[in-house]
C-alpha cells in the first residue's frame, strides 16, 4: 500500500488559507474518488474539499477549527500501490509547527470579536488572519499599503504583518488626514450590546461562524452608507407570458430551468448601462467607477444563512447564458460547492424577496457597492389599462420593486431613474425575445 497526502487546494485569488469546520469521515474510513471529505471555511464562503483518489484515511493532520494554508497537507490516505504514491509525498517540505508564542499571537485576533473601526478597500487582498491581526493592532489601510508583502504576487503574509507590528514603534507616524476622516467617518464594527435577560425555559443558541460574519457585515454596511429607498409597482404580464411560452422548450433543449431571475438580471444590466454611476464604489473622497458589471445574487441557504454569489461580466451573457450561470451558482451555493472567488467582486446586487412570498423589502446595501434592488412577489391583481377605446380594468401580473441606494453618492434622481428604467424594460418585455 502507498500513502497519499491530501492537500488544501487553491481557492482563488487572494485566499491563502482556510479553517477546518468539520471532517465528514473519520480516521480508518474508506473514501472514494471525488468524495467530499472535509468542510472548510474562508472569510467569504464555506465549501467542501473532495479527494482526488480512493483509499483509507489513516491520519487527519488538521483538526476542527485549525487553520491550514493552501498547499498544506491536511490528511494522509492509504491507497493501492507500492511505496510512495506520488513525488509530492517524497519531496514536499514539511510545514513547521508554530511555537506556543506564535500560536498565541495568531489565535488571539481570531478569537476576539472585531472591535476596530478600520475598513479595508477591495483592492487589498488580505487573508482572514492578516485582516484580523491588522484590525487587532489598529493598522490603517495606508500603513498596510506601505508593507512590502513576501507572499504570492506581493501579498502580505502573517510573517510580514507581525514583523511590521514588532517594528511599528520605530516607524514614523502616519500623517493625519482630517478632511477625509471628517467626510467619511469609519464605523465601529460592533457597538457594546445591551445585557439581555435570560429567563427559565429560554434557549441560548450560539451564532455559527457564517452568522457572525453576516451580522458584522450588516452592521458595518448600515453605519457606512446612509440608505434611501425608492419603490415602484411593475406590470410584468409580458414577462410571465414569455416565460410560460419558453420554459418547457428551454428545459428540453438545455436541461436547465428557466426562472424569472435571468430576465430581472438582463433588465438591471441594461439599466446600469444607461446609468453607469450606479455601478460605483466609494473610497474615501474618491468614487471608483467600475468597468465590469458583476451582479450579486442574494441566496438563502438551507441552514438559514445568506450568501451572495456573483454573476461575473453579466453584460456579456445572453439570456441563456444568464440562466445557466444563475442556476449553477444557486445549486453550488446550496450544496456548499462555491469557490471563494464566486462571492467576490459584485458591483450591484439583486435580492429576490418575492421567493418567500414577500411583496417588497428594504435590503441592506452590501459594501462596497452603492445600491441593491429587491424584487417582490408576482401577484395577479386588477389594474387599469389605457386602450384606444378608453380605460379598462384587467387582471394583470404585478410586482413591487424597491431600490435602496447610498445617499453619499446616489441622489434620489439617479436612484429613482435607475429603478424606472428597470421597470420600463420589464413592462415592455418583447414577447418575441429569443433565448
């Protein structure tokens, strides 16, 4: 029999490590090729790691809640064959175990609920560990950008930031920027919570890792961006008729379900092209106008948590391409198959609150985006139609949409016109549109 080292796979740009959530098999269990053997977590997404070979797990090298680096061995499998199964087992340089002092340095920032008021922009690729240390030590984004990283493509590693912290006393103080600080105050990550009385019979449920991240991000988003919301009711009768006419043929041809979401995304993309200043981010006193149109798609998970996979370059996809991309992301989100890069880079987000039967909602804008659209349930209602012979009342398919936007950079005129254009594209949907 031969040994095979199961390595933590690459998980996309900027992701250098992950935390072990739980092992799906125990030592001594037999696994088959492509079996998911362990659940891992980054600061963006939870996912499973499959084994590329069949064999028996003889040693688990990384236990629950331990952090592993990309390319590091997390388990040893016994497989068919003689001697060593692969050259990587013979030649791989073992990763030195950190001493107790280093472990303390690493673990304390991870175990502390973030209380820093520091935010980092999307152009800094920081691992969860490096970000935690930076927040713990109150290291600003300006300081981080001054650190020469020794990692892949110049990224800052744990060793880089710890060395900076050790020498920070001898470094010159960063000049203050009162104008920027005054114009864009950064929020506290978490305010002191009121003491909540626990009565007999009450159940205490600790938040899981993802719920903590969601809670922290939502508090940040509300504190950073002043939210304004506009509403509109849209007649989507043509959209409903077109989907009913095409869904069976599309599923037979492509093997894919045709939902309403690709139609909504197509309308949003066209409206963003009409109003590109909705596809921006705020960085201090600068507005970053995004070249790509990447649509986030808020997705509820079976465990009750929320994740937002991203349709990259949605403006370059046909309706058929959008349908396939949306179905793929939704399936992988609900089955823990997303990669970290699948949740990164959104420039605008859609939340389909109608999937829960809700008429409308006022969702929180994900940072660093400046707007989000909520789609309500499609409901048959009587409506007044203007015809050549006068007004008539007819049964129509109506739907509310709400558009929440960041009032720092999006005023009511821009936010409202953007919403009206989405409305117009949906109301005037061509029944002869090809897919």
